[in-house]
C-alpha cells in the first residue's frame, strides 16, 4: 500500500466498473464481491490511512534475533 492518491482510487473504481459491465461470465457471487470492493474504496486520505493502520496493526512483527 502506498500513499493515498485520489487519482489512483478513481482508476481502481473505473477498472472495477469495467470488469462488472464487460464480463458477462461473472457469476452472481463474484459480482457481489467486486460490487462490495467498489463500494468500500476509500474516498478520502483520512479513511485510507485509517484502513492502512488497521491492516498493519494486525500484522505480527518478525523476530529476527
């Protein structure tokens, strides 16, 4: 995950919309997954950063000692 980019989020949304509109082979289950991903895209930098912190707070730290 990199820094927040509104442009990148719009690109992601566009890619998901194209997938949903142009792929008649998607079954209802996969459509629902991609529709959820589209709805859950972070729309602000604060929301994005909150999600990044939440994800990385669950990652166990490696012990290299």
